[in-house]
C-alpha cells in the first residue's frame, strides 16, 4: 500500500480548512480534504498540517456564541448598531466594537 501525503496544502484546500465548521474534528476534516485532494489531483494533506491550520483558523475567528443574533437585533432596534451588522454577522464576519452595544469579549493585550 502506497500512502502519499504532503506537508504543504494547496490554497484551495486551505480555504476549506478556514471555512470548516467548529464541530468538525481534525481527523474528519483530514479525510474530507483527502477526498477532495484526490478528486482534483492533488497530494493528500497530512493530518499534522491540517490540525495546525485548523487550530490557527479557529484561533483567528471568535466563537459565534459570544454575541447572539437576538442581542444584535435588539441593538439594531435601539440604534446601538447599524442594520448591516446583522447581515455581516450571519455571513460570518467579525462584529466591530460598537459603544453601547452587546460586543464580543476582547482578548486582553
């Protein structure tokens, strides 16, 4: 049996890692990326690299549960934040800090 895997991951596969759901495990994501890599003719990514990239991607984006959709809607009703913040939040973009609104906890620096 010949196993082929590589330490570098193509940008298309990296994008899939960045967009991965928080509930997916590194092992499951490695299998999914391996299937996708085989389908497009690339080398399968190694588990270690997928795990490192997944941890980095999850560290960069805050958990969506830190601010709820309802609290954003209440902020919009009370004019504490503009309406497009809700659309951006649902799209997956991080919310900007708004004085007087429900905001995600900022990491201390």
